[in-house]
């Protein structure tokens, strides 16, 4: 072939191209090419990779790849199915729209079939396949907009509310990928579309985040006071994943879904919730670990299960605190006035954590990472120019009065700086984080 395709198969089988050189895309030939492309022998692999690349321009290639994934023929293993999905993702990225005049693209009819068959595939249970299928669907939605795929968003939002946590987590994972890629569209029309999407999704997402976070926090008290020989039933890893994915998706809406987040009561409420969630998750995580350290359980099977459950819950709570803290840092950088109703509380939470949370310096454990994020938030808030410009007597080039939200933030920051809050933060950083000796501390 002039396109570099092999003349014999990986096992001496006939060439995957017709004798006249035209491309022949069907499940049998495609499976042969996928197997050849997985070969460790470069002499075998490279021609098959070239054949797969050449097929991207052929009608029916995308749907043939979906057929290999959906109903793999005999002898088709997980590696071939995954490669088929990866090839589909590559073809969508390169051929979904015509990039240059005369360069072949996937036809409208084939696009419609791919969308219809890809929608149920976003609920794939095998993680490696699921991540690539969801990314493919999200890429399609980014390339042509959600309006061209009206069935996608309702299907994903419905899947997020399924009662089984692991099922809901798959739905939230797919929704997060789609929302994140929608947020990356930068044209004015795209931004307006994302503003509308944020208005549509924010309240349901906040409700999901609240319910899953509450379920996770609700596991703590029974673990602290329940019977030691019985593990506590709860949402487990699926519930933890749901809480994390809901926070991450909500963060995308806060960062990119509002021209002025401080003008939205939903956005202000979400930021306040993030502050309280970071504080509550951190406090509950520390309480669990201290209880386990103070009262080790007897070495019985039930006690071991309860201990393992407590440790898993503590790890999940720390992850939630980390994601909530990261969300606060990013939102404050992009939408500083969105913290108008909770700046003082955010500063108090950060100062309290810096003074009390144990950590191992330089170990890069979760506790140290959380303290770094909270210190970053504290620094950014105290040094924020948007807040400082609202201070009495501050120079205002255009003479306009500051926004009420900026005034509220400036008042809260000034109160923190003039109180013992800032001094306690400095003391915590110097005594707990800096590698100083006793004489150096005294001199400081």
C-alpha cells in the first residue's frame, strides 16, 4: 500500500487492505490491525499503526471501532478493546470536524451513530475503558457544543442521582469531564453558553455535594462511639468519590460559569459551604485518628474491620478537605469577591489549622499539603489587591466607590490583621514549619 500498511498480517494472514489498495474497514480487518499494533516487535507494529492512522479518513472507521468495543469477536481481549477506544478518541480529535479544505472528516451520518452508541458507553464499569470513553464523549461535546448532542446532559445528570454510590460516581465522573472541557471553550458565544450551563447545573450539583458530604461526615460519630467489634455500614469508596467529584464539578462552575460570582447567591453559598466543609472534614479526620491512637482496638476480626473502616473514612475526609481547600484557593484567585460573606471565617479556619494540625515537615503527607493550601489561601486573602483597594483612603484611579463586597472583604481582612490572628499565624509558621534552633527562635 502507498499508505504504509502491511502486506501480510501479524501471523502471515492476508493484507488488511484490498489488493487494489483501497481501504477495507470491517471488524475482522480492524481486529487484525489492532492486534498487530500491540506487537512488541517494531517491524510488525509500525506498519499496522500506519494502517490504523490511514483508516481514520475512511467511512465507517469510527463505528467499526465502536463495534470492536461493544461486541468483541472471539479472541479479542481487553488490550484490543482499549486500543480500539483509544483509536476512536484519536479519530474524533483529528477527524470530527474538517480542519483544512479537502481533508476528509467523519460524515454527519456517522457522527450521529457515534453519538447514539457512545452515550450508553459513558457508563462503562472497567476504569481504563471508562476514562477513555468519557473523554471521547467530552471531546465531541467540546468540538460541537452541547446543543448538537441534546441527549448527553440529561443522561449524565440522571446517572448522577442513582441510589448506588458507585453508579452515581460513574455518572459524576462523566459529568465532570464534560463540564471541564466545556469550561475550556473560550469564544464569547461559548462562554455565554457555559454561563447558562452553570445556572442549570449549580443547584443540583450543590445538593448532591451536600448529601454525599453529609453521608461521609455522618460516618464519624458511629465510628467514634459505636461498638468496637462491628464495622460501620456506610457509603464507602463510592460515596467518597461522589463527594469529591461533585466538589470538583462545582468548582468548574464557580471558576468559569459566572462573570461576577459575587452577584450570585448560589455561588456565594457554595463558597461558604466549601469553607465549612474544609473545616468539618479536617476536624472529623483528626478526631478519628486521635481516637485510634488513644484507644487501639483489641486484635479481633471485628475490631480489625472497624479499625480499617475508620482509617479509610479518615483518609476520605482528608481528601475532601484537600479538594475543598484547593477550590477555595482557585476561586479566590479568579473571583476574589465571591468570598465576601466568608472571608473572616476562611481566615479563622486557616489560622486554626496552622496552629493545631500535626504534620511531618518535608514528608509531603496529606496534612502538610492541606496546611500549604490553607497558607496559600491566607496569604492570597491578606495580600489581595481587590480588597486593599476598598480600604478607607485608598487611591481609586477612576473615583468610583468600591463594591460593597470588596468593602466587606477589606473589613474582615483588616480585623484579622489587627487582632491576634495574624500574630498566631506567624508564630505557628516560625515555631512549627521553619527549621530553626532554640537560639534562632529566641532571636526571632
